[in-house]
C-alpha cells in the first residue's frame, strides 16, 4: 500500500475543487464541499495545519468514494499541473 501524502487543510480544499467539488458553505473553521453527483465532505480548516492521516483516509474512502490508488493518481496530476 502506498503512503498517504501530508496535505495541509487549505491545500485539500483546493484539490477537492480541482476534482469538481464546490464550496457550499463555511461554518466556523469547517468548509463543506459538494460535487455535482451529490457527494459531500467537510474539511476542518484550522490555520493551515496538516490533515490527520485517519481523517484523510476517511474522506478518500467514504466521502470521495474512491480507492487510495485512485486518489494518489489524481493528487499527483493536481501537484504536477
């Protein structure tokens, strides 16, 4: 299994926007994003900190509904643009 990259909270929001998610609302320090097909996720934004590995894994598997390998391919495309 490949290692998860260390991603800052604001960078994750930008990556999700790159994937087609749009910010639907911000409440306090949490940003809620929704895709056109109805997938929803919430990202905590606390002063540009790293997203914990467990939370990132949960967002990938349950909210984005993609595999870790698919995520790594998409993330490498995002970083390489």
